[in-house]
DNA sequence: AAATGTGAAGTTGTTCACAGCT
DNA sequence: AGCTGTGAACAACTTCACATTT
């Protein structure tokens, strides 16, 4: 029975908030201080009515006849998304994908700090061009505790994914970005976002046939 | 006015087809030949009514009182998804992510063959543990032509993404898996699936706050 | 005049209830 | 009896139309 007030905000609206945020940053960099829903919506690839509706889920931020204050909207969104302060993240499973994510500069840019990289056999993982040391799974609880980690990126093989997820949750993680192609079963209070490359490709494949 | 009959199939249903397919393969490996919508739905993490509805978008495949023939359903789905034969794919932009995808074994497993890897400066890309040679962008049209490539994975920096997408489309690509965090504008007949790591993280971040 | 905010209408997707096979 | 297939009810999300504010 938690997130009562929040549940009524469509999940898709929250995704769009991220898009708006990116567009707003571009506008800000171009020295633009005020933007109408019409213009921002176009930049984000949505209808202006949808943008306005999305924003009203969180309050009223515009000035009628004028539009929205770019800086203020950015503030508001990053507050609502919880990206105002650096969010600590661990990456578990340093195979090809895990390694790529470790050296992905985007994390820091978007307000996430990778505070740990873990693998069952850390020695196997040539850490590549990343400076982060890969640690064994035994260190996981320590690091999660020390940095108050709430978020994990899961790149282990599908066979290990559920077990590792269970561990993460036990140690206090409440949000998992799951790259393993299986359906994780987790308690209600844990949020899982799945990224499944094979599924995306198969989906595209469908649309190729006419 | 194309895909008239297909447009009415919800895109989400097509994604779920991929999930069902994976579950069915697991069942098949366990020597199970027949499955009810109830059981398969549970494995896929959906309601049984939804599974049945999804399948009826494509026809009738079950036997009342009995269930579905596992093998036959697998056949049907792979046919509808267009994964019966190997689908050729090119990867453009061999940075960290591109390199990871190049050495990702999942592609072949799921019916996709990477027939080319491209980058503006191929020499920069230490091809890592993959055996595939990285080629310069000039080779792109040749390879697309030679292998009848319809699908591309786009891993270039956001500033280059639109331009490269335009090229791909010009050369005949009609489906793009886009990792660049921008909204690509493409003609109607081209399908784009976006994967945006930052957005997924931000989205999770929202759910961490209670 | 210009642009937001929002109830109501419309659209899309999901679940129910049950008829219809095997 | 058991389980699929499906029209109808329902729920979620999007778009419209317009009242409201600056």
C-alpha cells in the first residue's frame, strides 16, 4: 500500500520526464530561458497537450501566455526523478556487457556514480580501460552498506540472475536494471527495469516483413 | 497505408511474443510437448487471458481442453517474428558499447548474424576478443548491399546519430536499434527501437524515493 | 493575444465472463 | 471436465476543447 499518491502517475510519463529533461538541458545550453509546451514537446517528439498533462501530474510550473522557465523545470524534474544528488550504483557481472557499462561515461553525466563492480571471478575480468577494480561477490554487502547503494545493474548470465537479484535485495537494493533475459521475481517494493537486446531485435525483425 | 492488418496488433503483444518464445524453448528443453495458457502465462509473467488474446492476433493454435503444442507454437512465433532464418545485422559505432555488442554471443543464438562492424576511425577500435574486423564507413553501402541488410544497431555518439541513421536508411536499412540518447527522425516505413541506459536509470531512481 | 491547466471525450490495451470445442 | 477463443466490460493512457490566467 505504499506509493499511493504516486501510483496514479503513468510510468510512461516518468520516462518522458527524462526526455524532457534532456531537451531542456539542450535549450539551456543554447541560452534559452523560457520555452512553450509547443516547442518543448516538438523537441521531445510528443504532443504539446501530453507534455502539459505530464507536468501537471507534478504540479503547476508554467506561466500562462508565456511558457515554462527552463531552469526551473530542469530543477523540478531532477528533484522528482531523484537525480539531484549523485546516486550510487553497483554493477554486478563483469562480462562483455558489464565491462562496456563500466567504461560508459554516461553514468556520471546523468547523476549516477558507479561505486563498485562485482563478479564471481574478478580475476577473469581484465578491467580494460576502466580504472575501477572488479571485486569478488563477498565484498558486495560491505560496499552496498558503505555507500547506501539502492540501485544495481545486473549483467550476469541468465542462470545466475535470480540468485544474484535475491542477494542484492537482501543487502538493501530496491531498484535493479536487469540485462539478463529472464523475468525476475522480486517483492513488490523492488522495481525492476529490463533491457533485453534479443527482444528488441526480434521486435524490429517483425516490422521488417512489410 | 502499409501494414494495415498488422497495425492493429499492439506493439506490446509483439514484445510478449518474444517472451513466450523463450519460455517455450525452456519447456521444450525439459521435454514438455503440450502446455496450457495458464502455465505458459505464469512462466512469462502475464495473465493467461492476455496470452490467449495475444495469440489470437495471429490465429488459432490451441486445442480446447488440452492446450498448445509447444513445438508448433515455437514455429509459429519464429515465423511471425521473422526469426526463422538468420537475419543479417550491421553494428555502426564501435566504441565501448559497440565493442561489447560485437562480442555478445546472444545475437547468433537468437537468429541474428552480425555481418559488419563500422566506425569512422576503424583503427581506433582495438577489436578486442571479437574476430570481426572493424571497417570504415565507406564500406557500409557495399556490405549492406551484399548481405541484403535490413537491420542496424546504432552505437555512435548522439551528435552523429541522426546523420548516420540517414545514411543507413538511404542504403536500405529499415529497422534501427538505437542506443544514442536522441529522438531520431525517420520516414514512416522505418522502425526505430530505442535503448537509453540513462533513461532507465533515471526511471528507477524515481521509484527509489519511497 | 498567447499559452497553460484540465475535465471530458476518445483511443488503446487488458481483463472478464462465458460460449464453444475436444 | 478442461481449456481455448472472443465479444463485451473495464482500465489506462492520450488527445481534444476550452476556460483561465498573464
